[in-house]
């Protein structure tokens, strides 16, 4: 008997359908049956009862069981020592002597784990196959479950790039020992332990310094670096001062009546701060013709964009369709599980050379909507010397491309959008270069010079596949302002010393452009390049190993910042809250805010994954860093930020009163101030407005109070100092 472990329930269903001879009751499990909504109810009941599928493949019995993603987790600090149930500054930093893992506490998770444990240790079990996602985190998911099951059985690894029947069956005959992937586990464990140490210690101390029980400040290696970039962009925008400048534009006309716009320039640039100065030059050029001082024409080629990795797919889906990074990942994952695209959580934009023979078949399998493009690319299919084939730039997984399976009309609108991007990227990659004719013309008018730059497309090549994208600039089309040119529909034929008529010449008012806030597209790009603005594909590829987060985690980082009340979405923009602005301002640890620091850790984790850096060395460095950062944070003064204060504390006269879970207390409580106004003082309901009145020495209006015996009465409330001590209390005054 062979036991196969899938990461999730729906993956187990698909694997069972592929292996075959799997029955739920008297119904054989097939892909068609899985689409039947009535059968789905029966299937769910079966899965809840059994926890596994029984299949027969090539004469062998397979039992396919499943987990719920990360079933195992690191224990929390309070599970090592009860004193961590309440955070106290003197107890941090905390570093467990030995890290411990446990199965999550949800009842369905624990029930399923018992099924897994029984199968893993069954005397009939000969081999266990790890069929989790083929990446770092998937490897850790299986190895932690295996460890907690205490099985001694031989474990093999099923490594997949797609869930097509052909790929699964082929990979089942190419199984490797699960231990061959030990470096993936080591890297994932290092990441998990390091982020746990940084997160638990800095979050606890950060909350004690800046927050309250109702206003936690989560601080982490990755999320805080991303938050820093978003806050810095916001500060840049807030400090921006719009400037007005002027340019001189001349509309030129050749002898054959071709018109082109040119702009004044000299060795100092092409802008004027004074409108009057520009107008004086225009005045001096009135009624003059121009003469061609220089002209050049050259041909350039633009290669097709590389194929998609997850980050670039998320960027393009955001700019084109407004999809969030998380939405795109979820859709790509569903398309992958539906056998329509290859593994989505990849960081490669290349294919191994052994895929070369499969490209034509994949293109032919694309839906009919792409027939015109398919015909174009198949007639001129460029396989040889194509830069997308590079074994050296493919690690665990290659670029995201469609599979042989033809997409049907059953896809949702958003699924069609994402699938369409992937399909077109494959088509474009195997079409020819786009060829341009570039014109540069320098015109002399009187003593002044004007310049024109333009380009005319000679051969569309891969850009023919872009016609359905509504002229939206995608990631690979971005150009810097210095590279900006005018697209023209025909060549301008002109020679040096030719005269040109000046149809118009005028002063144009321009304003400097404010820096744009981050969108999901631009923050993903900054995460990939560690905050550096990069437009060339080659440089971006080189920076990947030093990026922030991984393709699989970047969407969750953005969502966590939102759920932590650090950023909000406004349209397509990501805007930091005042809580975030204050945290980045006050946080004294520059390292935790530095994109370079977290990028360096990602690079070292990649070295652990490759076996080029020991996990022990990485963990020691991360532990020492977490300890030193925590100690530094402890030296700062307590200052409540990111929540509303209701007034000055009347007892200690140093703290501010803020709302807590059961009452309104002093921010100076850590230094011994015991002042509190309970939310049910005198049996009345005390809200923040009432507290402000009391703190200002006032008396409230009539309120309904309730005695301990249940008697209801009406009174006014007032804050008074007790006679025998320095404490204050709320008293009820007869109305």
C-alpha cells in the first residue's frame, strides 16, 4: 500500500481522479463527476467520514489523504511559559531553548491529522509520497506533519510543474527520495524561526511602547520593510511642491507637407522658469523658417517580453484589470489546480530546453478565441536561439505557461482575464521582434535649436498580440521620461540643410508631476527589486534573490498590512494610515525598516536552499539580530500612538487616558499608575464622550444607573478624589 499526502482536499480529489479506479460509494471519481454539484454533497460527506481516497494505479493500491495547508505551527510564547500570557517588557527578548511545533487546534484539523497519523504508521504502508506544492513551504508542510506523526516509513517526493494527467503519471515514475529536498525544508524552517523571533519580540515590545491591549503594533522583518517604503512614498508626496515651468514648442512642416512637433533646447536643458524669458525667444523667432541642422534614422528591435513569473503576472493583472495581488494568486492557483496553467508560485520567467518540443502542441491547444494569433505565431514559430529557453535560469519551477488542456467556457470572467494574460504571454514569446524606425531631427530657427524624436513601427512582431489589451502599458513596456518618443504613422523623409516651414510656435505651460502613491503593481515591483526602480528585465532578474518576500508570500504581506490597519486601499492606491506614519517615525530600529536588510535575508535563505549556507549559521545570525533589535526597542520611551486620547490623567499627571477593553485607563500604567474609569461605573454605561466630561471636571447629564440588587435609578456622574488617598473614582449624584 502506498500513501500519498496532498496539501489540500481539492488537490487530493484531482490526484484521485488521475490515478483512477477510485470509488465514492458506487460512483467512480472522474473530472467530469467532480463538476457535478449534486455529487459534490456526497463527496464532502465521504471525505469528512473517511479522510482519504482509495485508488488503484498500475496495479498498486494508493491511499490519498490530505492536510489543510499549514497544519502544523510553531508554538506561541505563552505555550512555552504561562508568564507570556501577559506581555511584560522585562520578559523580552524571548528565545526558546528548543523550538516546538504542534498541530493547529481547530477540531477539523486535529481530526484529519489522526487519519494521517494512522495511515503514515499503518503496517501495510510501504511508501509515503509527499505530493504537497512543489516549493519551499510545501516541503516544510509535509516534513512537519511527518515529524509529528512519528512515522519511520520511507518517504518519496512527487515534484510537479502542472496537474495534467500526463505530468502526474510521468512524475510518479520519476519519484525521488524526500530527503533529497532537505535543503528546502531547512530554508523554510529558518525563515519560519527567524520571522517568529523577530515578530513575537518586536510586536510585544512595540505594543508595550506604542500601543494598548486594543491597539496592537505588529512588527515584522518583511511587512515593516514594505510599510516603510509605502510611508516614505507618502512623505515624499506630502512634501511635494508643485512647480510651474515653460517650454517652447514649434510645429514644423516639410516640403512634402509632413508635420512634426519639436521642442526648444540648449546645453542647459529645455525648460524655462520664467514665462517672459520664453516669450522673448518666441517673439524673436516670429515669421522665421527653420533649417535642418542634423537628422538621423536608425532601426531598432525590441525583443518579445519574457514569460510570466508570479510577480509580473500580478503586476500586469493589477494594471490591466485592477485585480489585487491576492486575487491574481488565487485565480492562478485555481487555474493550476484545474490543469490549465503550470505551477504559479514561480520566480522564473524562463523554460528548460526540454520544453522546446512541447511549445507547438501547447499553442495549438489554446482556445479558439486565439486562432488568429495562433495562426500567426505557428507560421513563424521561433524556437531556436530563443532567450526564454535557459536551463541556468530555472530552479524548482519554470515560467507560468498554459498546459495542453484547452480552457472551456466554464471559467469566470476573472479567470478568463488571468488565463488570457498567460496565453498571450506564451504567444508573444515565440513571435518575432518588433522593429522600429527611429527618427531624430535637430532644427535651427534663428539662433535657437529645436529637437524632435519619433519612431515608426516597421514590423509589429510580438506586438500584434497586444491589440486586444486596449493600449494599456504593461510592465515590460514601461519607459523612462528620457526615453520617451513620439509614435508616428509614417517616416519623415528629410535631409540636412533642408528648409522647414514653422506652422506654429508658442510657449506651453507645464507643471512638475507629483510622485504617485504605490499601487499593488508598483509595490510588487519594489518588493521584487528591493525598493530599487528598475526597468530593464536583465537587471530585475539579477536582483530577484535580494527581493523582499517571495512570489508566494507578497500578496499576503499586502493583505496583512491592510488587516493590521497600517494601510488602506483607495481605488488602486495603497495609502498608509496615521498609525503607520507614526510607527515608522518613532521606531528606532533602522534595520527592521530597511528593504536592503530583509532582501539580504531572503538572499541568504536562497543560499540555505541551495546548500551554500548552513541553516545553523543563518539561525544564529537571525537570533542575534532579533535580540539586539528587541533590546534597542526597549530603551525607547513609552508613547501611545495610533489611537485617540481622551484627556490628561488626573492622578499621575503624566499619562493620557485611552480606551481599553473594560475601562478607560492611563497610558502610564506600566510605570505604576492605577487610574481607571470602568465602563460600568455606578451601573451606568460609560462612553468616551462621558469620560471627556469627567476628566474636564464636569458633571454629566442624567444617566440611567443600576444598583447591585437590580434597582434602576437616575443620576448624574462626577469624577472625585477619594478622601483617604490620591485615587479618583466616579460617583453618582442624585439627579
